[in-house]
C-alpha cells in the first residue's frame, strides 16, 4: 500500500464508523454502533503507530496532495497530507486516547438513550482532528479546525434537554467564533502576502518577508509577520482556551465525561498548541508575537490554577487544571521551545485523559454525585480507580521520573533560558504554578479517596447534594441511597484507566532524550532554543540524571509543599480552610465569580447592545420602523413565515448540515464560478 492511500485510510476509518453509527444506528443496534466505531478508530490507531515507527526508523516524511478540489488562477484548494514526526506523534496521541474513550463509553453511557448518536459524534470528532493535524495547507487546516469546533458543540450539548448543557455549548460556540475570526484573518494575511495556502511555500518565503510591513491604519506601519502571527494565535487562544477566551472550557464540563477527556484534555484544546508549533518558521521571525504569547500563557497558567483551588465539582477541578497546563504549553511556545510545548502536549494528553476518565469512574461509583465534599474513603471501595488516579495526579504535579515531570520541568528550564522581556514574569508564573497545581490536585485526591466517608449523614442517609452528569433525565436517581456504598466500575471503564496509566508513568522517561535532547524534530520544528535544550541534556546526562537533579530544585520542593499543605488542611485540620475562607471573603468571592469574566462578557456586551440599540432606534424609528418595517412588511413576513416554518425542524443536526452545506456552496461559487464562466467566454 502506498503512503497516500494509507494516510487517507487512517483519516477515513473513523469517518466511516461515524456515518454507519449515525445513519444506521437503529438498524445495527447499540452493540453494532460501538463495534463499528471502535474498530474504525482502532484501525486508525494501528496505522498511526505504523507511520510513527516508520519515521523513527528512518522513513521519509511525506508532503503531497491526494485530491485537488479547485484550481482558480493558479491557486489550488486541495486535500493533502504533511506527515512528518510531529504529525505522526499527534496522530498516535489522538487515535490512542480516542480509542480509550470509545471503550470507556460502553460502560459510561450504557443507560443513555442517545448511545449510538454519541458514538457517531466521538468518531466524527476523531476524523476531524486527524484532518487537522495531517493537513499540508491552510484550507484543510481550517476545515479540521471548524469541524472539531462543530462536533464539540454537538457533544457539549449532547443532553439537549438539560438547560445548562445547551447554555454551555452555545457559549463554547460563540467564544470560539471570536478566536476563529482572528484565525481566518491570519489565513487571509498569509494568502494575500504569500500567495499560497501550502505550508511549504509559506515557510520557504517567510525569511524574505521578515522586514515587510503593512499599514492597518492610515499613517501606521506594522510588521507583516507580527500581525499575521498574532492573528493566527488569536485562533489558538479560542481553541486552546487561553485568557481571556478561556471562559467556555469549564462550562463544557456539562457534557458527558468521556468527551471531557477526548476534547478538553487530549485533542481539541491542544489544536492551538499544535498549530503554533507547526507554524514555528513564522513565529520565530517575530519577537513581538512571542512576547505576546508568553504573557497570555503565563496569565492562563497561574490565574486559572487559582480557580482550581475553590472548585468542589470533581470534573471542574480537572478542567481548571487543563486550563493551567495549556498555559504552560503556551508559555513554552512563547519561549521558542516549540518541541518542549509539544512534548508536554503529549504527556499531558495521557495523564489528563486518565484523570478525567478516573473522575468519571468516581462519578459512576458515587451514583452520579460529583461533589468532592460528599466523598471520602473511596480508596477501599474503588481500588483500580484509586491507584490510577493517584498515578495521574503524581504525573500532573511533576513528580520526578513520571511523564509530567520531564515535560513540565523542561518548560521551566526553557523559560529560564529565554532572553525575551516577558520571560521574567513567565518564569515567576510557572514556578508559583507548581505549588498551586500540587495543592488543588491533592486537595481533590485526599477529599475523594481518603479521610472519613462523607456520603452518609449521621442518621445513615445519603447527602442529597449532587450534580447531574451522567443523565439528562431529571427523574433518574442521583447520589447514593441509604443502604448504598460506592463500587468499582466495570472492566470497560477500568481497562482504559490502566492502559492510560502506563504512558502517564513511562512515556516521558523514554521520549525526552529523542524529542528534546536529540534530533526527533529536526527539519520539522524550527527553534532558536533547541541548542539550549541539547546542552541541558548533556548536563543532566539523560533522563535518569534529570530526575535525580530535580530532587534538589525549587519546583520539586514547591510541589512537595503543595501536597503537604493540602494533606494538612484537608486531612488533619479541615477547620483551617474554612477559617481562611471567612477571613479572605473578598478574594474568595473574586475566585468564586471567576474574576467576573462571565459578568464582563454577558452584562458588558448586553449593555453595549442596549446602547447601540437606543441610538439606532431613535435614528430609524419614524422612517424605518413605522414606515417600512411595520406596515410595509407585515404581509410579506406572514407569507414567508408560512414557508419557512417548515424548515425549522428543531433538530440541531439539521441546522449543522445546513451550515456546512451553505459554506461549501458559497466557497464553490466563489472559487469555481469564475472558472466555469471562463469556459464560455468569447475568444478575442
């Protein structure tokens, strides 16, 4: 089998499963739906591993088109693949985590009436993500970019009868549109000044345009590459939930837990990190853009971590941890340590997916109670969930010799070596963030798995407080009953936990030398900081030396202090957190309201809309409203409404299909109509 065919099959296997489960789900039943999607993703995973091993063993990278959609005035719009070591690594991460989520979903969604639909969505998401990471041009990148956004919208609002889920998916959709507008403008800048959608052409011509300028306003001159890179990064800010476009990600926990692991830990939210790393030949030519990226990442890494301290919903603790770790990756990008950012992306994908699925296992064992204040002592009832969650937590806080340690400490070292003006602030943020991460991670761990069993009141009845996660049916029972006890989950839930725990522990140890100290990304990622990382590798004498060296460093002792303080506060002296909360009321209120960002967006834009509405109302009241819109259009609206109401079915997938078809039609007309009309032009 030739390479283009293999790559195409890897991408299309999940799409095939999604189509079969989505369109023929009732015919094939629940078992058929999960088997066809699991086998499709498994085939993609096996193919991705084969591709990675081939490249590691000296195989050549591939860059070519498999299908040309349109060609207008010498400009190609094609489906093509750029498969190098960066792409292959992402393919393995995406398909492996997706495979674990597919298996896990069999147990987690077993009672849900939308079982087949859910499998169709997550398989479609996998296809979209593969198209994104395998793209060799900006058009296909944008297609994958928007496709994962659309499917995430469907997944976050999967329980469409649940008002909070509908609000969350609308919020995610709107916030991502803000970032995507900047991303689209950045792609437009690339096309206008480079004349090509292909990465290879753009990267080859970038050095010649290093000093080129553009005039965005009369009398101003801006660096072309700085403007382009910042616009592209705004897209990453939305997709990868960077401040101030981070507000959608915590609310997205309203969706089922499997998609929290798939979308918001391992794949979708890391698309922005991958994109910036892929565009490293552009970003390396603009220190201004790199400083901007580093500042945004630093704010996200530190201040989102603070919010994790006060969360009581088990999934939201992990969600704010994701935000903070995405900030770490972004800081590494700003420090020109693209390979380090991608390395942390990889390690984080495994242990964060593990933590999300572990949280879901706890939710099942607690009969869908998500409040960590109602748990405690689960270690003896759920031993597999306990040990795997412990390993995931240790990896997250950067415990020496575990995967998270190698990537997280490498980020700190990279920022310390950076000479950009923002590096000082960034270094302080990521170092302080080490303590914060350890504190909130083990606060959750101790409250869930250790201490007294808090799910029973003194009178022997279960606490009624719960959070509706696993079912949108309000009549479904939630929380443990009077005679219930937590229980370990079935093997389809615990098996993915065990399989994810293995790379969470080992992958960093085995991958750091080739990826960061070696030449794994040579010719793929362009970085001024790579020689610095190679020198660090020589200084540490490899992975073992780095782990031993860490025992004497500040980050290790800060992480240890975070664990110790959380143990003391929540296991020995639980009265202390309550006293601190009482004495620091304004700070707690600020954190509880998430820095009032939601208030700013919702109320601020509502006030702006009301203000603009009054202005336009006064200007057009007499002429437009009374004259034309009210009297002149009443009959027209009535006639049209009779026709349009038949198109308003109320089904989300009908509207999504109409959006995609409309965009496809407009793009085809825009690019293809001039070419078609040219065939009928009269020759001169």
